[in-house]
C-alpha cells in the first residue's frame, strides 16, 4: 500500500521565534498563521521489504547522511507504536524552493507525518498529527489545518499540550498572500540556529516575549472581525520586531536582501496611496504581501517592476492535508 499526501505550507501572521525545548520543538510563544494554497509538498510512503529506509527528495535518492533527519523522524513513530520492523520508502517533493524562508519544513514534515502515520495504520487524530508534525519542524504542526491556525505553545514539560488548532477555515475570508521570491538559495543560517543564537545573545529578546500576547490577541480579533487593517498592521509590526531581535543578535543575523527592502518600501508607498496591503517576512529574504483578493492585480503590477513574474506567486488560504 502506498499512501500519498499533499500538504500546504503556512506563513505566520504572528511569528514564533525561540524554542523552550529544542528536542521537543516547543516554542516560547504562541503563533498564528495562514495556510497557503499554492505552495505545497507531496509525499508518498510505502512499507518495503528492506533492511533500511529509502528516501527520495525531488527525484533524487538521499543516502544515509542526507536522509538522517527523515529517518530519525520516522523512528519516532516506530518506537512509540512498536513498529520497529517496518522499513519505509519515502518519496517527497516541494513545488517551491527549500530552506529559503518559505516554510518548506512546515509542509514537508506535516506531509511526512500524515503519510507515515497512515502507512503504519496508526489512526491518529488531527491533534495527534499536529503534535507529531511539530517534532519534525515546529511550524509543521500548523499545516495540518487549513485557513487560519493558532499554535499553542503549551505548558507541560512533555509537549503534549503544544499543538495547533484552526481559528477559521480556508473558505472564511477572501484574502490573498502574494509571495515574492527575492532569493531562492538555501539560506546561510537555519532558523533553528538563528533562534538559538537570538535567545542566548539578543538583549532585546525579553521585549519580544513581553509584547507577543498583545499581537496574538489583535490578530485573533482581526481574523474574527475580518479586519484586514488590524491583522495587517499587527502582522507587519510583529515581523519587524522579530527581525530586529535577529539584527541585534551576536553575531547579527541579517537575512534581508536589497530587493527585500525595495518591496517593503513599495508596500508602504502603495498603502499611503490607498491600497490596503501589508508585508511579512519569515527567516529569509522573501516577502509576503497580505491583501484583499480584488487588490491583488493592482499590487502585482507594481511588484512586476521589482521581480520577474515567475518569482511572484499569488496565494489564497489553503486547506489542510489531503490524500491524493
């Protein structure tokens, strides 16, 4: 039996930056995201008669050292559910650049957790799938669900209450997120390393945690009220706060490129001219612009002057995982 799963990535409107427990990947703060419909991972899993797992990524087989992260993740399921004798072939591919600030690990590990759980006939709930996805990549717990999603940081030491829940589904609100791919090269510093260094060395990191609850409440309320201005302004400020902690980490972490700043200034200019649009940036150089669907073409016409058309992807809110 082959299980084939498609999951979408998600982009945080309120970011998480910093882990409470690096092994369990529990965060120091809650986060809220929007699942996107155009950026996804497709993963298939099949139990095979072999002495070891097989891992193929974007049609290339990864050998032991390159496949270790995926095999270690599969081992969590095998060890917890007494399936140690089961070896699995994983075939996975993204339709967008990996490790460049577009949350490829979110769609990747959520797809992997659903595929592995189902090929091993584990009958896990969505809550359980969210918890297991988190163990692969924190933000992957949010991609189990579509639409607007909140990841609860949890309180207990074993991480059993750190999982995502859906605020509203993908059909709730006619928003677009325009993904502007400034740089599709693998970034020099991973998010995991960046978070660790920020928590340990940034003098302003405590202020990040002190102000996060207000951001979360504003964005929750903005979603429930369908208030784009409230969501957008808070999202933008939250993003700038997160990157400010990176700028003031030792050594400093600066993911932005010249075109990152160019798009930031263009979004602000368009807003001053009456277009209701807002930017956010994850741990990378790529910019995402949140707007009403009927404003997307106008915004695209301006971004076209900064980036090639094939580096701009207009997304709507996407669904959670699907079997294909």
